[in-house]
C-alpha cells in the first residue's frame, strides 16, 4: 500500500473500517430534525425544510432552528448576542426542557438575575424557569476556562444528572482568550462533544474591532464558524448620513442593528440581512429584511 510523504508518524497507513457506513444505515441511526422555537420574535420562520410533492420540491417551514444544531452567535459588543441566547434558554426552560448554561464572562449569580429579567420581559413567571436552567460557572472557576477536559467532564455530568438537551456557552471566546491559535482545536472539541451527546447548542463568540461587521469571522478567525453547523451574525451601524437614513428608515444619529444567518447545514434558511431591534424591555427581535419584504 502506498506510503504518503510527510505522514506525521510515518506509520503504515491502514483502512479505518469502522469509519465507513452506507448512507441508508446512517439515515436509520440519525435523529429526526425538527424545529426548536427560539423565543426570539421573527427568527423561527427563517428556517425551512424541503419536501418533494408531485415530483416538485416544496419549502416547508421548520418553525425554529434545527434540533441538534450547533450555532455560533457572533458580533461585536452591544449587538444583542447574550440577549438572544438568554431568550433561547428561557424559551426552552418554559417548555419544560433542561438547559445547561455555561457562564464564561459573568459569574453565574449575575447571569441568573439576567435570565429572570429576560423571562419577565417575555411574559413568563421567572419561577417557572429556575429549576430548568443549570448554570456552570466557568467565569468564577478558572480551571473550567483553562482546562477543556474539566469543562467537558463537568458538562457531561450535568447532562446525565439533569437530563439536559440544550447547551448555551457565553462565550466560547473566553475559553481561548490570549491564545487564539488554539481556537480551532477548542471549538472542534466542543462541537464533537455536542454531537456525541445529541445537544442543540448556541455558542456566543466575540468579534475583534478589525473584523468586518457582517461576516461570520470572530476571535480565532473563520475556524469557529467553519466548524459549527451554522452562524448568526449580529452587527450594528451608526446612521451617520442621509443615505443611510433612507436605507435603514432611521433618523441620523440612531444605531441600527442587523442580523444575518450565515449558513446552516441541517436545514434551509433565509439568506437576507434583517433589521434587528432591542425592545424597551430588553428583548431582541428580528423585523424586516433590508429592502423590504
């Protein structure tokens, strides 16, 4: 058998038979993809599946993000990333689902208060979510931020103990801060873990000031968005000219927030850029696409 030049171990190549699976058997083992309501107004209807009827493809609304997807939520500061994932966590908890919420930036006790505020703004009794959101405080415990095996072992324990089906990490950037060369390795481990445990997950990641606003790039480069199943890109722009005022329908001096889905492997999705608002009660909602309906 041919030996490949530069093969790192120079070991004799072997056939990895356990990696080979015929598609029909893979389909039998794969879970059904359904829509997971996000708790974010205007977002759920942006995803769809395609069915064949009378020999023609027909779009069918999915009703939320696809189950078992790992979604990267990226943007600069103050674009609504944490609000979006908190609304998602509250929406699952209200449905009676258990959510593991890994707090990397802010200690768990403060995140808990924020989740209560988010629940109240969404019209829910905060008491109804308290037993269904399990916080893992990586902000206060450096070993969880700096030692990924410890973090994943802790998360596996929480998933088994509390029957968790949803995971939020806010933010993955904090797990490789000052060592962005490790970003791809860390995100790949997190992604593979979520797949192994059949979790639907949202990862918040931060953009650096030099990144283009509406790309999926984040700290650690494009590696983060390339690994995950899909990416939500959040951006903001100052309306500083009459032209922008006309485009966005906002007066000069306002801040406009934008939202775009940058790919999704598990379902179809709307590819347009949308206006996103933060309401008076601190919720994000997706409104109209740029250029109108």
